[in-house]
């Protein structure tokens, strides 16, 4: 039973490292209404169009 428990723990540890998720990249969005820009990880809504990206920070300055 000890070998089985050790093998299960090892498999769970390996599965945990494979399932690590990365954060979503940031994109620069432009308003269709006012022309203003906004940096966001997700589309703000229907009134916005994608302008540039992906960026690795919330300032949308470094690619």
C-alpha cells in the first residue's frame, strides 16, 4: 500500500506542474465612440476595437 500511495502522490505532483496556468496577455483597445484607448486583458465590450498587443504588463508599453 505504501508504494501505491507514493506513486499516487508523485503523479499528483507531476499533474500539478503541467496544469499551471499563465495570466492572459494585455491588449490595447480603442473606443469607437470617443477614440480613447484602454489597456485590458479582455475586450471591454461591443463599443471597443482591438488596437495593439499582446503586451506583458498593464501599461500596454512592453511587448
